[in-house]
C-alpha cells in the first residue's frame, strides 16, 4: 500500500521522523550537525527525498 508520505518529494521534520521511526528532536539534531541536508520554505524546514536517501545510505545502522 502506497501512502501520501511515500510519494512526497519534499518532507517536513515530522515526515522524516515518521519514516525513520525516530523522534522529532533526533531529526532536528541531524539537521543541526548538517548530516541531513534541508532547506527553508517560508517558515518551514523541508528535506528532499533525495537528501533523505543520501543520509540513509551514508548512515547505515
């Protein structure tokens, strides 16, 4: 079953936390130390699907 979250190109911090099954502060720490790349759109932070895939490939656990 494909959900809307699976097809979004740009993800919010909450989306990334849900996909990675981690807390929102964990995602924020990844953003703060620049291990996960993001950009600002208006007042929100967005992570591209490609940036998340790169992060996952560089940080296997």
